[in-house]
């Protein structure tokens, strides 16, 4: 009986030790994936919009970019979409582009959402989540302001007002 108890305790201790070792390893290596930092080059990507056209971030060099990550289920995202669209119409001919990256939802739900809100800016879908991973996206909405040289100027998480969007676009206007 004592021998069996000793074996069980040893097994439990080994399992706990392995769990602690794994946790420490995971915490020390997670920082290997660099976060997108203000002042550094924005990671380039290519995504396809709802019309089947490719959008490569580096193709927008020379222009400012309002890069917004969102989801149809995200209420703050939904509230800021009409403001984004209004400001897109104001700034698209002044050298500031809007690119809305949906976080991997179906084309049908994204398309219905865009139609319901009469959105005119390009909407791309990050089907496999690689762009979200590259930009370390957590909470939505998440917005990056990218200048004409492709550098991240500002990062904002949470809902934006129309005035905030206007100010952000003015900051990256070439």
C-alpha cells in the first residue's frame, strides 16, 4: 500500500514539474514574435477584397493608410464603420487610404454586413489569420495608422469617434 502511494506521488510530482517547466519555456519564448511597434515598418501582406481584387499593403507606399481590424459580431466595430466610410470619402483623394481587415469570417457574412452599412472602402478578409498574427491583434477594433513610407505612426484599440478618425487620417496625410 505504501509503495503504491509513493509511486502515485512520484507520478503527480513529475507531471507538475513538467507543467511548470513547459509554462516557463512558453513564457520565455513567446516574446520571439515581435510586436508591431510605432515608428517601425508595418508588416506587408496581400489580401483579397470582396470584389476579388488583391490589396498589398506595400502598394500604398506614398499614401497614408488607415488599417482597421474588425469583426461583424463586434458592436464597437459596427458603430465606427459609418464614421470610417465618411472619412474614407473625404480622404481617399487626398492620399489616405482605408483598408478594413475582417478577422476571418465568411465572405457571405462580411458581404451582407458591408451592404447593410453601405460601406465603400476596401474590405479584405484575413481567412487564415496570418495578418492578425503578424500585427498581434487581440481586442477589436484595432487600428493602425501607417504613413507614406510604410511606417506605423499610431496604434489604437477600441472604438473611434468620427472626429478621432479624421484626426488620425490628417496625421498620415502625405
